[in-house]
């Protein structure tokens, strides 16, 4: 509270570093942001600052991973991703056609952690602009996680020494807060389930198209070969007749 700017930058850097080194603490850090900033600045300012810090921190870490995967660690990341994540080839193929949509869905579903996803997307044909722009899709979930963290602080603080009037106000707010937390979990579960289903549909369709495209190309090559053979036979027949 005494150093708001330094504290904000410190949280952003910690979240970004966690994404880069692939430590799965993004959600706890986001909850912690809501808990800390709500206590320091209240509901409106605290929740806004917590959401902004979480968004910028995760976006910064994701962009660093993306650039490392594209320019410095491309071969290593592709080999590692193919060995560990079977979905990589499908994501790689779908990124060229549905880059923005695919990335937005990956931000909204816990199929893969943010760090590995960012490294993998850096090795695909996805544009950096689409990768960054898709981060906006994660804003509702970030806001919900920060709200849950802020609500936890309010519930914990209600157990201290309070007057009867304050206690009555806290009890009324507590009902709203608990209801909001439950609603948040239901929304997160519903969004995740729907997005996961849509993403799997796209990836399955992409996997089916790949062998189909290869067969189509092979068939075209065979047809070209037959046509070429037919023309050579015609030339031979013509030359024999002329002689």
C-alpha cells in the first residue's frame, strides 16, 4: 500500500516469470492478487488493479514464451511438444486457419497450461498479433478469479471483532459473496466445458483433413502420371504411323 507502483510491477513480473518457467501457479497468484488488492484499496479499485496485474503479467509471460519458441528454441520446443502433448500436431495445423479462435479457446480451457501452449504456438504459423489479441478472451476468467480472491479476504475478515451493526452488514454481504463465488465456479465450469468441446471438434476435424488432403494430392499426382503416360503413348503411335 505504501509502494503501489513498485508492488504492481513486482506482481506482474512474478506472474510473467511463473509462465516462462512453466510453474503452474498462475491461478493461485491471480487469487492472491484479488486478496491483496481488495484489502489495500477496496472493492472497485482493488479488483480493477488485481485484474489488470494478472492480465498484464500472464500476457507478458506468454509473449516471452511465444518469442522464445519462435526464434530461439523452435526445434527443441517442437520435439518436446510432440513427445509430451499429442494435440500439438492438430494445434499446429489448425493455427494457420483459425489462429485467433484457437488461441482464444486455449486461453479459456485448461486442456494445456499457458506456458507450454505459448511455447508451442511460437513454433506454429500463428501471427503474434492474433496470439496477443486472443488474450482478451481470458479477461472474464481473470476477473472471476480476482473476485474469488477478494471475496475470500472479506469472509476471513468477518471472523474478527466487529460490532453488531457491522456484523449484520457483513452477514448480508457474506450471503451475496458466497452466492457470487458459487456462481463464478458454475460459470467457469460451464465455459470450460463448452470451449473444450468446441476446441476438440476443431482439432479432430483438422486431424481428419490432413490424411484426406494427402490422399487427394496422391490421387492428383497419379492422374497426372496417367495423363502423361497416355500422351507419350499417343506420341509413340503417331511416330510409328508416320514412319
